[in-house]
DNA sequence: GGAATAAAGGTAATCGTTTACGTAACCGGA
DNA sequence: TCCGGTTACGTAAACGATTACCTTTATTCC
C-alpha cells in the first residue's frame, strides 16, 4: 500500500477544507461550481486515490459480501456465482468467494475471518451437511442467505427449487418414455436437500406409478464425477437390470455415461440417463445430457437481492422456491 | 455491521489501557500473566470481535489480494484459483475473485475499485487480449503477477508453461502416432500466448517433420466449447481430410468430439484429438481426452508466493516457466 | 432597512485500531 | 546508596475518511 495523497492534501492544494473535498467527492451539495473545479483539478494533479478502508471504518459498512461454496470444481457454482456477482456489482458491492472445502472444515475460521473483516453479508451456496455450519451462520450476527439448500434448525432465508418435485418430475419423465426399471444415483444422505429430497422424489414417482422400489437400484455418490462413475460401475456389475438412470447431478450423470463407455455400452441405447442442474457439463456431454434445469443464474441474482434487503433494510427476506424445467437432449430414449 | 464492543470496552472491563489489550491480542510482550488473564476474560465476557478494518487503516495493509479472471465458466481457472487460495490462506491473506468478463470490459472499473479498497496485490489469470489491461495493471502501482499469460509491453512478472514447446510437443505426439494430416483448432490470434504461441508450435512441429502446412486445416475459436464445436463442424464441412486434431484447450477439444458425434463419427476412430490444460473437462469426456497437462494448481500456489515476495519484500519476482506433460487417455489412436 | 432564510464552507469529533514515547516500580551490582 | 537496566504498563497521536454543528455571506421579502 503506497503513501497516496489524502483528501487533506487535496484540500490544501485546492485551498478548501477536507469537508468540502469530501462533499465534492460524494456528490453532495454545499459548494460552488468554481470550488468544485478547484477541487477536481487538485485531485487530478495529485493523482488522488480514494481510500475505501477509511470510509468503511467511519461508516461501519464495507460493501463486501462473502459467498461460501464447498468447492468450485463443478460448474454448478459458476452460474450462481455469476448471478450473485453481477447483481452485487450493480449495487456497489464486491464479493469475496470462500471455498470452505467439501467437508466444510474450514468454515469456522472463514466465518471468523469474515466477521473480523466486517463483511456486510454472507451467501451460503449448497453448503455441505456439516452440523456446525448453519449454527455458525446463524450466530455470527451477519445477515445470511442460503442458495439451493436450507438450514434445518435455524430460520435462515433460502432460495432454491423444490428438489422433491423436480426429482419426481425427472423420474416421471423417464417413466413417460416407457422406462420401468429405473436406477438412481443418489447424493450423500446427510445432504438434506440434494441428497434426501431427490431420493424421496424418485421413490414417490415410482410409487405413484406402481413401480416397486428396489434398494438394489440405488447407489450413493458424493455429487462428483468420480463417485458417479464408481457408483454406475457398481450398478452395472450388480447384475440388476435397468433401462433408465436418474442422477442427482450432471457430473454424476456423466459418470454414468463414462461407465457405460468403459463397459462398451452406449447411452441412450443401453440405458437412458437424466441429470440434474443443467450445468455446462450437461451441454458438453456426449451424448448431450437431458437434465433438470435449475435457474442458477437468477437464483444467484435473487439471492443477492434478498441479502441486500436484509443488509440495507434490516428485514429478513421471504424464502423463495423457483421453478425447474426439464431440458431434453439426447441421453434419454423411448423404450 | 453491528455495534460490537471495541478494545476500549475490553480495556475498561479489564482495568487496563487499550494499548495493553492490543498487546495481548497481537501476542506481543509487555504485560504480566495475570493481566493477560483479566484481558482474555473481558474479551470472552463481552464477546469482543476484532475489527480488521480499523487495523487495515492504521497499518495501511489489508492482506487482501485480488485475482482477475475472464470468466470462471471453464474449469481451467478453478485449479489455479484453488492453488492461489490455499497458499494465500496459509499466509494470512484473503482473496477476492474478480470476473473481468471475457472481453475485459469491466477491467478498468475493477482495478479502480481494487485500488480504492487498498488490496495488497493482484494476480491476473490468462487475461483477455485487451490492450488496456496490462497498462492498467502496470500503472496502478499495486504489485501484480500474471499467470499463464504475459504482458508484451510491461515487465510484469509471470508464471506459465512454454506454450510454444507444449503445442509443439502435442503436435509431435500426433505425428509420432502416424498422423500426417493434422488440423488445428486454434485460439483467438489476439491472445499472445494461448492463441499465437500454440499455433506457432503446431506449425513448427509440422515443418520439422516435413509436413506441409495448410491454412485450410486451421480454424479459429475463442477457447470455448461452443466455438470449438462450430470450428470443428466447419472443418468437417470443408471437405479437407485429416486424421488428427490439435486443440487449443480442452473445451475446444470436447467441442470437436461433439462435432464428430453430431456427424455420426466417433473419436478416435474417425479422427484423433489432443487437448490442452488437463482440466476436469478432459477427464470427464467420452472418450477421455488425451491432453497437454499444465500444472495449474502449483502455478496458482507459486503465483501467490511470487506476489507475496513483492508485497512483503518489495522486490519483483523472477519469471517462471513450468514444465508440461502429455497425459495419455483414449482420444488418440495410432494410424 | 431589517429580519429571515439559504448557500458555502470551515472545525473538530469520530470510527477502532497500532505504536512511539514516557514513566513508575523493581531489581541487581558496585 | 546510587545507577543502569528491565518490565509493565499508560498516554496520546496517528491512519483517512464522514458529518454534525458552526460561522459567514448573500439573497429575498415585507
């Protein structure tokens, strides 16, 4: 950090007081046109650089928000992040991205750091099922919003799609294409939303269509390509027969496609696959992946505005449920 | 931002001066064991929260660095970012990620904002070929380091692999597999490194192996899946015959695989493809993509340490060239 | 002409830390 | 006894902005 000129230097040079410089800088009133010119000239001549840290201290507001994400390895977070960032920037906020790690073990230090740095708000994206994390968020006294997840014990406002319904719809979609033996590559069951609810939706859809549920057709993953690949291999090796697969996310779905490839099979000929999230991974898959689309970018934008409401008006936002949509590509065929 | 207790409150409660509280807080000397206990108890009782903004103002150091990236849509940046973040966190720094946009049009406002926020340093990742961007970085008087790119006009320290050599090696690899008609899906030619140098490496490899260069076998992309797909389609439609494709990045390579899929062809049967970067996209492709691996995570780590050197010792780091490696998977076959 | 009002701009306290400098108490050695 | 050195603090001035509260001057209206 350099020894930049301050508003005091500007004030001296322009022969006014610091108050006047500040007024000019902030577009307030209380100075004449010619004073403004003198001040602006002094600023230009000195190469004056505004110091936001000083302002933040005085105003007790940093205009920084933090976004907590488990990992960015998947493109899932990218769209949310873009939505948050664009909205934040339009409103004069900067965002600090924090990878709390998939196990959430760095969360505690992170939240402490954020509190010290006086961030104005925190957005938690699809956080890992760590017991402590929502406690920390609830107790740190900083406005918080959750995206694509919820807290089971605290009333932290959230924005997400209805995972139960979406998963129900995905399964029903396969059924409508004539599939009867449908496997599920589920997420970790300690994840309340993406794990538990999506599995429940799958089961309910089977039930409502009088298809018996078989635990043997369910494999568990950790939402990653690698675990998806392994789970799909296990499924193929189990000897169970199936023609459709519902995946808990796109990466896992692509893992299933890769497992088929390794086994010399082809999707959707050998079996159909439907993903979840409609990330870039889904577009780029071979074959392109049919998937449940979440409006990730808008979710990010709205999450920011919910947070902004709390930061600026002090009132907690209402929870929001956004619509999903099935995007049809080439990974599902009629049987 | 709440009205937290300050060290003044702590000082009163513990019956000491603020200086003593500060000394305890910072692990300095100059207080007795029993005083320390009193201070720590007061801190605990009041629920005192340290205020980093005040310290930053006083010390003229924020311990925040910014990372400028065009977009995070690709997993390319993710590994670099992880490397930077881990290293930064170990050294007590926080990182602020800034998406300057693929066209770099937000760069100017961003750098101004970063200067105002008094960030201690900036890392520019693979920045877009905007004329102004390195000028801004060079002139903002904040320590800067470039990753996977370089500035043609300013001496900003950089860390990257030798793109010319790596691209030469990728092309030579295809040649060693018996390929003679090798196409290139190049990047934008206004990108000095990933665009120009990788094309040059390709041409030199052809030349050294006495294979005539044909401009018709070169298509240009913008490093994205979409432009890669389109370029590969154009190539297929051009009627030129080729058995191998060198891509400027993994996403473009996957675009080529998808173009083959759409045309009813298969990789590597119809043609072989070699990618660049070894991102997750390469692992997840069907077939898994043979690619040039850049040590992205270590690049991120080292970039941070180069920056740290300049921030803390004030001396610019030496440029660094890191080794590449060809990772063999299933997208290339012998002809 | 005088009172009221508005406009222009200055003074100084404040935000919550860090730290240079001062001081009092204590100890040990000659 | 006196001196020098150490330890354990306290005092107060920064850091660079914002802003409440003045003061001065000009303008307006009866």
